[in-house]
């Protein structure tokens, strides 16, 4: 990787606030924000739209070669079409962790993500950024929070979007299931990179996490949490 380019890797479990925090930092530090979860979600959307079974690896892989996924200017494109809204629906959320567990799927996404980091100063969030995608990232953070708090945040997000038939306990359950699949899969499981700074955001606001990360990057606060 070009040493003159800046890269910030943010990993962590579902609903920890990674993408909200990463977007704000991108704006403040003038970095390109890359939402790698959106890329796995977009491919999952395609699998579902084609009536294929996300748990059937062969069916899923049959679509991979003829799929174009691009994350550009904060929009996710699936085969040339913006799918920002569609990728957040419940069926995508419930199935994305199966699709993202297949090594061929990961290989394709990781290559695309590494290409993007070669061209721009980036802040990238996901599950394997500090461990696999950008092992030499300039800075690595792992943002987490208690599962109940993460469930509440996701619930509020969906309510604000106008969803009505959702139950908090189900959301917490889905998040726990996804975390389990993501952290126990064979291929690039979710784990804390050895050289990452861990931030527990359970009792912190988004802006507090943003400020903390920026302070840590600037070296003002040398305390590792
Ligand atoms: O936003 P949320 O925390 O719900 O998840 P996301 O970042 O949109 O990621 C959705 C799913 O994609 C995760 O649960 C993982 O299964 C998968 N993913 C992954 O495997 N590797 C990444 N770098 C990013 C996401």
C-alpha cells in the first residue's frame, strides 16, 4: 500500500455505531468513507431478488461473476443501480451473514476494497478491515457496545425510518445471531485486530466516539481504552 495514503480501519459487531461514526470522521478529516457491509448487503439483495437460497453456497456463487458492486460517493451501486434503501431491509439483514461467510464472495469484495484504498485516503468499516483488508492501516479501531444497547440503537434507527411492525427483542436476537455467525465463521471471522484500539461505546454518544477517535489519531490522548 502507498505509505503516503491515510487509512483508518474500523471493525466491530452489528449496531455498534461504526458507520455513523465513520461517516462523521470522513467529513471532518476529508476522507473517502467505504461501507464494506453495504457491499455484502448488496450482493445478498441480488441473491434474494433472484430467488436463490442464501444458505446454498453453490447457488450464491453462481451469481458472483456477473455482479458489479461499487461503493461511490456514499452510494452503493448493484449492477449500475443505487440500492441504498433496499439493502437495509429485514430480509437482507437476516441473510447477509450467510452470504458473507463464503470465501469466494469475500475474495471478490476484499479485492475491490483494497483497490479503493490504493486510490484514496479512506476510512473503512466492517468486520475484517484491520485483520484482512487493510492489515497495514494507519489506524485501527474496534468499536463495540453491550448487545442490548446495540439492539436498541438499531431498533430506534428502524422506527425513525418509519417501520412499525418490529419488536425490540427480535432485533436483539437477530443481532446476536449475526454476531455469532460473523465471529465463528472460518473465513476472516470478526475479531479484534492485535494492534487495534478498542472503544466501548455503550455509554458514549456518537459525537463523543468521533471526538475520541480524532483525538487518538492526533495523538492528544495517548490512553488506550
Ligand atoms: O451495519 P451493520 O452493523 O448491521 O452491519 P453491516 O456493516 O452492514 O454488515 C452486514 C454484514 O455483512 C455483517 O453482519 C457481516 O456478515 C458482513 N460483513 C462482513 O462479513 N465483512 C465486512 N467487512 C463487512 C460486513
